[in-house]
């Protein structure tokens, strides 16, 4: 009989200790709202893809220095390409693949300086001669439309915004005047496509329809680094935002 009170006190102490342990475990398991809150998901970076010829490559490289840290600029330019020779490089096909596999929020597309020539098909046959301006303009407009329409999308949430960038008038009129005509054609094609906006290196660099002498390097075709930086800064201010 004298030992029973001590046993009862030991039992009470053991139960009390267990309650303390269970209470601590409950607190550490996330009963606190702040402890249970999951970290917010990281937003995907805003992606701009720059596509086109060697002039677009220079512009894309300069654009990387003009955009904010939350924006990624991808450059998929191909030197010596345009819309004239799909057997060499097929931009409508390449852009269709991009739209299907890795669609950016914004596509910057800029070609023209390699296209002052006959327009060929995929087999290398002439479709529209450079000497026949009406036929050339019609076929080139069709190819511009195919390039833009690679990103045609009826879902505003996933719609890539296409930005066309026209080329300046270069030293050689054979190329420079076609550049300006191509820009006019692109402006016409974009007018019926609300997801396409139009801008122009000649406007951004204030050369307009004159030869871009202050910006051309020794080859009379490509732009100097300071002018590419100037254009990239102006382009960044015109790009669609999130």
C-alpha cells in the first residue's frame, strides 16, 4: 500500500512529458501558417527571339544589353539568308518549327538585305524575276505572310507578338532600294494581322529614306556597333511588354 502513491505520481509525470513532446511535434509539423506556406513559384523569363539575317544577329546581340534582367533574348539569325532562296534557308519553315516547339513571347524578324535577286522555289527554279517588280512584290508578300502566320494564334494567352524590323537604305542602290521596298511590303502584310507590329531601322536611326551613311561600316551593308546599340535601345522601347 505505501508504494502506490509513488507509482501514481510517476505515471502522471510520464503522461505530462508525453503531452509536452506531442505538443512540440505538432508545432514543428507546420501548425503555424507561416511555416506551412510554400515558396511562391518562380515566374518564367520573358523571352524575345530575334530571327533573320546577319543584320538581325547584330541587332539581337545589341538588344541583350538593352533589355532588363527579367528578359531573355535568343538569337537564331542565319548569315546570308532571307526569303529569296528557300533551298538555302527556309525561314517560314524555321519559324513554324519555332512556333510549335519553343514559342517566345515576342519574335523580332528582320530580313531583306540578301533578297535583291530573283525569288526561287525550294528546287532552285525562278518563281518571280527581279526584273518583274509586280510579280516579285506579290511573291515576296506571300512569303512574308507565311513567315508572320507561323505565329497566328487565336488564343491571346499564348499569342506570340511578332515585330517586323525594316532595313536601312544601304550604300548600293540595288540592295538599299529593295530594302525599302521590302519594308513597305511588310507594312502592308502586317496591316491585316493584329499580332504583327512594324518598326524600322531607318526610323530608329533617323536615316529615313536616305542612305544610312553615318551608320554603315566599310562594306556599305552592315551597321556599326554604336548604331546597333542605338537601334537596340530604340527597339526595346517599342517592344510589347508582358
